[in-house]
């Protein structure tokens, strides 16, 4: 029987399989839970020299195969081109994106080495599903090795508008490399449209039947949008379990009846945390009745701390939180609690459930699973309200129930918080019900099934032999 092979930059270790901070890991694990397959990628280890060894482990029923990266590969491929060039530019931070052609060469070389290591593990009728911006040229590397499997690619982060993409010097090569897939999936319709705009207008490639891009080599690539989902029942069950009870009890003791606004993000400049803190302060300034009556809990485990830009945001956030707390704290009240740590999933979900407002305001985000998890974790009889950035992919699906805000507009965010904090129960229930129904209809299983069904569809092309 043919198997499904998932390829992503990072494969979770057996221990991380249980506890993991990262949308992709959560998504892949949920999607593969009921399906035989192989998960292939980097082990997370950095060695002096790459040894081309492949190690195997299992997470539940899932077979995993991993390899290490050399120090130079890590610097060029991971820290350099993936997270120093692509990540900031794809999140519209061209001020933080920098380009070094040696890093790009390293990025291409790692994709080629990974493809060579994977090749012996793949049978001709296996389907390959490649994930995210680290692996854009992976299919091209496979094709060069003669692999003719069906290969799909899903981009978890936004795909930028043409003018932004073109600031990355090898933009044309990257998009041309995407033509070696059979299916390209994006989080939102807007992302897919940006890709097609670039490919049709800038590269002059024809689009057939609205969704198949005819590439220069004659190959047809299907393009679509597949918003990644969650498993709402699973989350509801965990949030309602007593695994987080101890934490919630401690939290409530500290809050003393105050309302809780919660935000949870990896510490990343795309998440809009500084703007969020400032908007919260604007609320305290403009609506005095909230002073001493509300608390903001920001949980933000640090990430990619060896990549430029991340140390800066960390310092900026510490100083903003420090400044706001210094100005407003009273003997019995601290306005912002800011923590750099991760929690077990069930604990985190219980904290979501114990809060009155989820405050999710990225400046740009492919999807933002936290927003969806926040909704699913609520008590249906007394749900919290969600304030959500219009620039999170999740806003496309949650706009009927969330209060949608522009994260650059501090006054609008302060007004939205005020509204969320005072929202009557009936309105909260109605909004929550609408969002939860949507999340149930478009779960992560549906996401996986729809992507794989489209990967199987003949894309009206004969791959030239
Ligand atoms: P990203 O993929 O950019 O990190 P997402 O919001 O899409 O953002 O996904 C983040 C995932 O990581 C979510 O599933 C969330 O529950 C999890 N997560 C984020 N912060 C923490 C934390 N402090 N502790 C545990 N899990 C976390």
C-alpha cells in the first residue's frame, strides 16, 4: 500500500510529540494520527559536520526519519535564508529581511541533501506532502533525482503581495521551483491570489480553469487555499479536563475576581505584542473603570533567539511591559503579567477557558491556531470573547463571531477590548456558537482530506517525460 510522506523542516522528537509549541507540529501530528505514513526532516540537532545518517523513531503510530544539520547548514539554511530572509519578508517585514547569496546557496543545498536522503525511503506510488517556507525547492530537488511521485506543498505562513516578494532577490527562482509540485496549497484565498498574481502577471504563466497554472516546462500545477483547522472536540475535552485545574486555581487566587485578558504567542515580531501592550494601556488611559479590574496575561515562550530581530523584540517587549506596569501597578494589582514559558497543552487550554477575553492581534499571520484553540477551549455556557486581528488568516473564518481589529490602530484595539470585556452573555454565546460551528465543519481532518484529495486529482496535465 502506498504511504503518505510528510516532509518538513523540523520533525518532533518522541518527547516533543507530546508537548510542542508550533502550529506545524500540532497540525502534522493531528493529521497523521490516524494514517500510516512517514514524517521526514531535520532532527533539531546541529553537528560540526553533516554525516548523512538518517535516524528513526516513532511518535505513537507515526514513523519518523530525521537527519542532523551541520553548523554551516544551520547558519545558512535555517538561521539565514529561511528565518532571516523568507520569514520576515513573507510577513511583510522587509525592514528586517536581508539577503546573502551564500545563504541562499546553502538553503538550496540543504533541500537537495534532504531529497537525496529521503529518496531510498520512498516508493514510486507514495505521495509526498512538503510543508512550509524552509522547503520550497524540495520538489525541484526530487525531480532532479528522477522522482516522479505526486508531490504537494503547503505554505503555513502568508504568501506576500508581488511588490513585497520581489524584494527577495531570487524571487523568480523560488516561484519557478514551486512549479515542480503537483499541488500548491495556501492558508487563505488572499495568499493563493498573491501567488497567482505573481505567476501570471510577473512570470506570464497562463492559468487554466481558474486553478491550474501552466508552467514553462508544460507541467500543470493546481493551486488552492486550504485553511488549516484544529480538532475542536479534542480541545474541548482537554480544556474541560482537570489537568489544568491546579494552575487555574492559582491564577484565580491571584486575580481576585478581576477579568482576565489572555494572549499566547511564540515570541515573534509578527505577533504584534508591543502594539497589543500599548493598546491595553490605551484602554487603561481611556476607560478608568477598568483600572484595577482587569489583568492581561501574555504567555510568550522565546523562539529563534539566535536570529537577528528576535533579541530586539524581546527587549522591546520587556521594556514596554515594564514601563506600563511601572506606571499603573498598585499594591494589589499588576496590569500585565508577561511570561516567557511554554505550558502543557491541556494547561494552556484551561487558561484559555478561565479567561474572559482572547486577545489575538498579529500584525501578519498565516493562520494563527491560537485564535481557533481559544474558541474551542471555551465553556459553551459562559464563553469568553475573541478580539482578532484582520491580518491573521483565521479572520477569514472567524469574522462572524470575533471582534475584528486592525492591530496598527491602538484606539480601535482599546475600544474592541472594552467591548469584549463588557459583552453580555447572550451575545457571547451567539458569537461563540457561530465560530465553533465553523471550526467543527472545517477541522484539521477536513483540511488534510481536502488537500490529499486534490493532490490525487489529475491536474489535467501530462508531466513531460
Ligand atoms: P505559530 O505557528 O506562528 O507559532 P500558531 O498560533 O499558528 O503560531 O501556532 C502556535 C501553536 O503553538 C498553537 O497550537 C499553540 O497552542 C502552541 N503554543 C503557543 N504558545 C505556547 C505555549 N506558551 N505553551 C504551549 N503551547 C504553545
